[in-house]
C-alpha cells in the first residue's frame, strides 16, 4: 500500500541490519520481544496529551513490528503514567526498567521529569525524549527529538517580521525554565530582524487573570506577542487577548500552541494567531496526510486529536528503531557511538541526528478558526548549540 | 491616561468577578463553617453546564437553569451524604471535600474528556467606556453582578438572614425551641452556596478556559478573600474582594504579575496572622 | 499510642527484610514512601496530638531537600552531608518555630487561620523555588545530586531510610509519652484552661510545630540523595495536601499510622495508575470513606481490631512516689483595682472599678447580674482588655496581662462552668495542675513528673474520693465531680490568689457542703487570698470574711456581711435591680 511507503523506507535500514547482523540478530531473536517503556502523562494537567501519545506510539509499534521489529525482535510497548511530580515518574520508570525489563525508553513529559530520569538511567539504557523543550540536554544515552527554541524561532521570527511587519515584540510566558530560555533565544533573532523587545513578563503557574499584561501590551504599542504560556494559561490569555479587541492589530506567535490549546482558545478568538512547531495535524505533505489517515483508520474519527506532543511519540519510536539498527544493538553506549548522522523519514519530514538532537523541518501555521493551516515550511532546521 | 483607566476598569472587573465567585464560599464557610475545598469544582460544574447547553445547540441563557438544577442536585447529595456528618469537625470537612473535589474533576473528565473546551463568546466586540475599549460582555457582567449584589444587600439588611442562619446552626437547641428545623436550614444553606458558585461558573464560562482542573484557580484566592474581608458578612466579602483584587491589579500594573501574586499571598498571610477576624469583623 | 518494644522490633525486622524478600526495586519504592511517612509523622504530631492542622508541611520538606541537595552537589560527600542534614533539620525547625510563635501568640485555639497561613507559605515557597533559578534550578529542578559515597541509592540507601525512620519514631515516641506530649494533648482539649495553669500554650504549639518542621526537614534531607533531583513540587501545595491525606488515612493519633498511610496509598497509586483509568476516583473514594467512617484512620481501626491498644504510660494507673515540696508562701497579698475601665463596644462593663484586698481570707463579690463581677476577674487575668486604670497585684501591674502570665503570678482561676481536660484521664488532669509552675525545662521530656504528688493532692483525695481512680476519662465524670476536679486542679497549682466563679453551681446539697468545707479549710490552712463570685447567699454567709458588692461596673460598698446587709443602697439594688 502506498501510504506505507515512507514507513517502509524508514524501516528498511532496520530490517537490512537485522538480516545482515548474523549471529547477533539470531541471538536477539531468541530473546523475545523488545520491551520499550513509554512514559507519558495520563493524569494531572498534562494528562490531556496522554491518549494521543498512546495512540501515536501504538501506531508506530504496529508499523515497525509489521516491518520486522527492532533488530528482528517485535516491540512490546509498556506505558506508564508520568503526569505527577518527578519522584512518581522515577518510581514508574524504575518499575518498567528493573521490574518489567524494559530495554529502552521513550518519554513525553516535562523537563523536571527528564532531569529525574537521566539521573536514574545514568546512560545505562537508551532514552528518547520527544517533546518541545528548552534545549541543552546532553546526558549519555539520551536522544532528543523535540524542537528547541532556536529551531522554532530562527525561521519563524524573521518570517513574522517580513510578512506580518512584526517589529515591536512583547514576550510573555510562564515563570519557568522553558519560557525563559525560549525568550533568551528569541531576543537574538528579534534583534537580527531589526526589531525590539518592548516588554517581557513571566507569570506564576497559578495566574488566571492576564488583564494587566494586556493593558501593558496595548500601552507599549507592541505589534507582536511571543507566547510561551503553557496549557490552560495559554488558553486563558488568548481568550482575554481577543476579547479586548487586540487580535486584529497585534500578531501572536506561540511555540507551544497545539491543536488542543487552540480548541480551548476557540475559533472566534484565534484571529492572527501563529504557531511554530515540527508538526501540525494539518501538514499537507503525502507522509503527514497518510499518517493522519492511518490514525483515523485505526482509532476512529473521535479519537484524541493529533498534535505535536502526541505525535512526537510516534517519531520517538521510529528514532529508536533506526538508532538500534545503526548501532546494531540496543545498548545505550553503542547508540551513543552511532547516533551522529542517523536519519529517518517520518510524518514530519526528514530528520538527521547530530549532537543528540535532530535537524528537521519546521512548520509555521496560522490559526484558521479552530484548526491550523500551515503557511510556511522551513526545511532541515538545525537544533542549535546544545552540547557545547 | 488610557492605561490608568484600563487598569481601573480591570480592577472593577476583578473585584466584581471575585465577589461573585466568593459569594458561595462565604455562605458555606462563613455561615456553616464548612471549608469547602470543592468550591472551585462547583464553579467548574457551572461552566460545563454552559458547555453542555452550547453542545446541545441551545442559547446561552438556558445554561442558568441547567446549572441551578445540576448544582442543587449535587449540592443536596453532597450535604446529605458527606457534609452533614462533619459539621462539628472542621478539618474533616476540609479533607472530605478535598476528596470530593478530586471525584468531581474525574467524573467531569470521564463525561467531557480532559481537553480544553471553548464556550462561545456571548457578546463579542468591545464597548467604549471612559475612553477605553472594553470587552462588551465584561461590562454587562459587571452590571449583572452589581445588580445582584445590590439586591442581595437590600434583602440581607432587611432579613438579616445571615446572622439568623449562623445563630441557628451554631445553637440548634435554641433553634429547635423556636420550631426551626436546623438540619433542613443547613442543608439548603449549603445548596444555596454551591449553586451560586455554579452560577458564577456559567457567567464566567465565555471568558475563561474550561477544563476539569479549572476549579483550582478559584479555590485558594476565594479563601484568602474571605479571611481578609471577614467571615460571615456581605460587607466583609466586598471588602476582601476589593483588597485582594486591588492588590493584585495594582502590583501587577506597577511591577509584574509575579509581584501581584506574591503580594496577594503576603497580604493574606499578614491578615491571617494579625487580623484573623478580617477587616469587617463582627465580635 | 506508644508501641511496645516487641512490636517495634518486629516492624523494624520486617522492614529490613523487604529488600531480601521483594528485591531492591520494591525497597527503593518503599523507601520513598517511608520518607514521606517520616514527614507525615510530624503532621500527626501537630494535628492528632496538639490539634492544629499544618497545611503547608512540604515547605519544610523542600527546604531540607534543597539544603542537602546543594551540599551533595559540592562533591564533598560525607563532609558536606553531615552538616547539611543537621541544617536540614534545624533550619526548618527554626522557621516553623518562628512562624508558630508569631501566629499562635496572637491566636488562641486551632481554627483554620493557622492552616491557611501555612498553606500560603507553601505556595510562596513554591513560587520562590520556581523563580530563584540560580539557587534551585527553577522548575526543572536541582538535578544531578549525587548519592552518598559508598551507598547505592537503589540498594543500601534503603537501610539508611529505615534507620532514620527508627530515629524519628523513637524521638516522637519520647515526645508523645513525655509531660510535653501530655501538655500538647491538653492544648488540643482545652487550650484556655491550660493557660490558666501558667503554660504559655503558644510556645508549646510552636515547639510541636518546630519538631514537625525538623522531622519534615529530615525527610526532605533523605529525599535529595534518594531521588537525585529536587524540584519545586517538593515545596508545594500538592505534596502538603498529600501529607495530610496520608496522615488522615493512616491515622493521625499514632506514630506508625501516618507512615502506613503513606506506604499504603503510595503502593495503591503506583499499582493502579497504569492499570486502572479511574484510579484517582478509587483513591478519592477511599479517602472520603476513611474521613467519614474512620476519623482515627486505619491506625485507629487496626488498634481497635487488635484489641491491643496500649495506653501511653501517663494513662496507666501509676504510683506517685515522689513527694514534691510545697512552694513557698506568699509574702504580701496586696491586690488593688485602681479606677479600672473595661469597654465592650460602647458599653462600659467596668466603670472605674476600685477596691483593695490586703488581708488573706475569703472575699466574696456579690451583685446583680451584669454588675461586672466576672468581668473584674477577667480583667485581672488578662481575658479582657483594660481601657483605663490599673490592676496591681503585689506591686506589679497586671492590666492587659495574659492568662498564663497571671497564672505565673500565682493567681489561680476556676470558671463557673467546670473546665477540665475532658479527653484526658483524671490522673492526667491532676498531673497538669501539679506541673503548674513546677516544670523546669528539662522536666518537659523527663518521665519524672508523672510520679509527682503533693501534700495538697493527698488532702484533696481524702476529701473527694473519686480522685483516687485516676484512669477515668474526665469527660465521663458527673457535673458535680467535674466541678470538684476543676476546683482541685485550681488548688493543686498552689495559687496565692484564687478566683472562684460560683464554685458550687450545679452541685447537689451534699456536694455543696463538701465544697464549702474544702474552700474554708484550704483557705484557712494556707493563708491565701480567695475571691469568690457568688450568687448563693448561703454560700457567701458561710465563707465570706468580707463582702464586696458590685453594681454597674463599680463597687457599691464593701465590708463584713452584716454591715453590707444593713446598707440601704445594697437593699435598693437587690430589691429593684435583679430579676
């Protein structure tokens, strides 16, 4: 079937390596399925992304298994909830690792949990971290798929400047590492376009009233806002933003506004709202379309909406397969040695690993009612300096 | 100038909506002494009532009777099954309603899903007020709240209902001697309190995010408003909303939102410490 | 609840066997829950024992964790860990003690205000931990914290945790079974009465909060090397709430209940969360049922089922071998009300009250309702603010004093409604009265005071036979017995000025006779000043050496009973002024 072509292409390397792996492949086959721990939030505020993450993982597993599995062994995903604080996530991961015998991990969760996990794994087991994050992760055995601030902003800010006339930026985010690091990167790109930052503010997680920020945005005469608020805060801010009638005059760019957040913002509040990410459900390429069709075919039209975070789990599984194939083993050390230059094709387009991160295509989408429409594609954007 | 006027209107809006949200907790905590940790979840129930009405294709106003019906039923059941056993154990009501809050969140999630929902704007567009373009629905909402509280004040002054409820709940023997069924009175007081929370949820739903966890936003600030203002009086509620809303808006406007948040926490701590009976205290 | 050594040893052996029986992974998991359980033990001390609920205990946990985390990150190993773990206990203890002192000093009782303050402090702590990036690593946390040298976090570190649990349990058991622990129970039961025995209850509560803070800090200190990361969540509201939940479910009245609660809910959550979509509903339901049906938690249920409830040492029938000397008698006994004004709103309750007492003996204050008799006693003992004027006892001003200070000036007080420690046994009630003014700082944690008795106690036991059965709960006594217990306690504190408010109210004629006889005898024996507010003229006639008549917040007249009775103004007041 045609829609499977890209998977075949991406997995052929795996199969070939298994077939040519000789005695190694035979030994691996004898060892039964590869258990892969999949750490996704199923409870707590981020639990919103649990169902789509689980579905996307399952989709990848089915396809890889149909094509022969990893190193000739079938994949058996074991899901665990890491929606709680890091200590709970550590417990869950340890259970999968030492209790259930997971040989590799895929994680879609916040950076605090990542810190706890790299400390737990200490490079002894391969761990692929998939969501958007602030950059800088270089622990042994850890491979990062997610978009870094420089990846999202390096192309998006100049685009906003030249196409939307964005020159006076107001930066608003929640008060934690990711927004601060994102804005630090943003300032460089804004300066590069000749623009200026007219305001910068970080809000505690518990804040649900954005009126004073909106007054300041209006008062500073900002013509663009870079939003690094997360989840519910982003929804609340964008709703209030539109209700004040700011939407027509001030462009909004977010680096974590995905389909669920947009649904919460509401169609009538999404005018002039842009999002920069490595994936949107509406990317109009053959591989992305075929991925979305398969998703609906398998899980039904009512399944959890596709989004960048959930979809990243699919790519995580693909990356694991090609890394294992290239390294010829599931050992983290072998993968560390083989990682640079590993590449694969997925629904997001092509991706190539260097420095534990991937360069990949970045999409800029504009909200069109309650859906995103991709309006610009930036090919093969690098992840910036992460392991300096 | 326009900036100051905007901040002023923002203050009025924060003030009005805080008072609206806290009203139900003031009734339940102030009169019955029940620290209802599920207060925010009743606000959430109201917002989901509005969502359900929208999904059924009915006009927004239908959400009001829907929310009243749902909150009365849930409130009655909760009082009957949980709260009435715990009137003399304040810390236990706190714990039990915390469990209840988790339960309500999970049930709503099971019905509507975890995702963010959007209740359509009722009056899109802005309204020119004091030289500022201000969201029209907010202006109307402030009007509604002002009228509501005006009426409440008039009734409250005349009937002195709050003091009577409080006296009777605290002295069942006296109330029984006067032929009043205190259990029934307490039950309907509780139901009234949580229903006003539900109504607040309906009225706020076009403006805020709607999701199962939204109730937490309203819970803690409501407690702080009550203790700053003073328990058991409508004046206290108004003053508390003004102080907390004002502190937040003023510090946020002057510095940043974090200062506003820290200011609210600090002022709450200071009041809890130095003036636990609140600004409007009745000895 | 004190556990016998046998049970404790069995539990420790069972805990130590876990890694061998279920493997190091289960032990690692259990280790985290035991760490949480240690912090919850502190919550139980405050809530179950002293009666106030801390809602922000994670603040102290987090401070301990950040301190030890930062120390270990220096790479100095044990050299850094040893002082850090001490700091991780001491700093939270100081902070908790300070907060407790400041707050409890202004508020009697254990209402929700203190709880809300601690909650707000934890929220402040979270925001600071989140924002002070350079210090804490921000939201992403302080990462890469090394374990202790030579100790594998996934292996032998478990035994360090068990050892810490043993230590914290032993320390808290010592606290619970000490006079200090009994005083905390008394705070929970009847804080105001305890103040009238001269105990600064705000300091007792602050001390217990400080101990809870130290225990939480210790738990946090263990957490840092266990997890290798410390994030703001360890300071926040949710962990604080969970600590309370574990305590409630496990049982707040014991020491092992909170630990059991943390372990039970911990394993339940980790077992269910990946297999059962509605696990949070299940846990919420368990929690609600426990609160509704098992206020003492599973610990209380277990204790009841086993029928092995071992009462604390202080509750046992015990010998009182040590005869404590009577404290030296009063020098002078000069009491002066000097134009005292007390207002409540716009009403003048005391309107320039002026009288003097300079002789030992029984002084009765009489007067119609609303004359200000009880208010005069309240002003003297710091229960009512004095607007103008002064109250001088032995040359020292007591205007606007506080109850515990008045008690320390040897003023004893018995209220009209009997006020005893209803949840405590008769023996424990007597202990507290005996300890009034006698406990030196080292006595608070020593078992010795449980063995004290005085001549006065022997005398009172002779008079009131029911005092001999020390194991009865005071709440089970009849009204008359409670009056007599209250009176006995007041006298056991050996006051030099004793204020009795209608001591015979609610007594049968026989009991009234016994009470009058006791008052007369003790008053005559000890040469103290007794002021009695009384309506019953028969009692006044029998006891009074001098009568003070009050009317509308002032003294109408004073003198011997016969003189007063002959006074026309008094007759006028009594004829027209009372119901």
